[in-house]
C-alpha cells in the first residue's frame, strides 16, 4: 500500500523532496545489516562492503533509503542459497554509482527491458515470490528520475544479475 501511495504521489507531482547531503555508502551498509538474519540463513556471501568508499550525494534521504532497501531485498531474495552478493560504489566528477550484483537464476534477456515497468514480474519469480507486486523496480526508477538519476540492469541467466544506480553528486 505504501508503495502504491508513493508512486501515486510521484506521478501526480505531489511529492516534495527533502534534499540533504549524505553518504550513500553508509546507507548501503546500514541496509544490508538489516538483512543480516536472512543473509545468514541463506548462507549468502557479501563482498565489497570493506571496499566501499564515501559516495556523498544531495538527495531525499528517505527516498534513497527506499531505493537501497528495494534493491537489497531483491538481491537477497533472488540470490541462490550459498550464493554471493557484491556491492560496489564509485564516483567521478559528476556522479555517484552504486552496483549490486547477485548470483542466481538471473533474468531472461527478453525480460530485461520490462523489469522497470509497473506490475511487471519475471515469470519465474512469480512462483518463488508470492509477496511481490511488481512495483519495487518501478518505484526505484520513479524515485531516481526525481533525483535526475538512472538505473540499469544486466543479467546472465543462471549466473548473475546486476543493478547499477547513477546519481548526480
């Protein structure tokens, strides 16, 4: 319900951004700590945390929290038991980048362009993810659009999926 309300606010232009300066890397670490029990239960290896460098941006902290939470939730949910999630941040003169890569089934090539569409769910995920509404990635894309950011996806079936966020500094 909250996701639907947030999407509605964004689409109708009834959302005010509360812009502040914060470190994206710290938010990533905090979010992953919140998933610690599930990560441990699935025996997922987390890589890259120790190499995260400060990635300071100006944006709506609560909205960016939602982006990181949804990406982390998907990564943990769709990583195979005993699999691996790798987190990377990088910066250049204009942008901050966040990439979250997970091992697992991956996303079929035919579905890659559709994963950010409202209510779209990859067929295989429907049976394994009964709680999904198909709105998480759509919400992420909408939030990033508000921040003049982007998100891309790469995947190789039965190998990995990588979501890369690009946000202006």
